[in-house]
C-alpha cells in the first residue's frame, strides 16, 4: 500500500512538470520579444475547462511599445459575452537572460525564458470569478510560427490540479 501511495504522489507531481524550454533552442524562427510585440498585434483565443468544454472565447488587441529598458504590452480583451478587460504588462529583460513581467492582475513577478522560437512563462494570475478572486498558477507557452504568427497555450492550475487551458493565436499587423 505504501508503494502504491508513493507511486500516485510521484505521478501527481510529475504531471505538473513542463518540458525544458531549452528543447527549442535550435527552433526557427528565433523569437525576439521586443521585435515581435512592438506595434499592434491581434490575438484570438478561448478558455476551456479541464474536460475540454469551451466556456469563453475572446479577441485581444495589443499595442506594444518600448520605453527605456521596458517592453509595455497594453492588451484590450473583448469576450464573447460582451465584457471587456484591459491588462498592461511591463516586461524587463534581465541580465541572466530571463524576462520579468508584471501586471495589475499578476501576483508578484512572471518569469519567462526564451529559447529558439519558444517562450515559457510561469506566474500566478489573480482571476476574478463571481465576486471572488482566485490565485491560479499559469504554465504559459508561446511558439513563434513565422514573423507574423504565434501560438500560445497555457495550463491553469489550482492546488496542483489543472482547472483549464487557454489557447491563443497571435497575428502581428503589418
């Protein structure tokens, strides 16, 4: 019985593990965050519960600007139920090569690593639902497809259990 419980605990812990972003270090085209996000970018996405049910679809219009050593991303969300939201990210490239990001609805600091065509973010999102704000862990992956297109898939978890996923497609305006 003890071995069985240890096996279940191990499986539960490894289920939350992500691949190492360095797996993509040779993937082309190389992702340069300021280069991709400076200017206007559109994104279309959806939120799915862990059972796969789509519960929300949305469009994002994003304006990226650079000021000093900062990349600012001003995101405007429009959801399929007519509601709207704004999130402003401040991203700063660190001397160790990582990216640190802050936003009003992100607890502490988001930490991101770029390798090849991929960006891997980890952060805690403060998610308001029906008058209560939940802290949801985001395991967020972005993959540059070409100079204009990017795919994004994020797993959302609470207490180590996946509660849903967010999928987006980004298209940079010419």
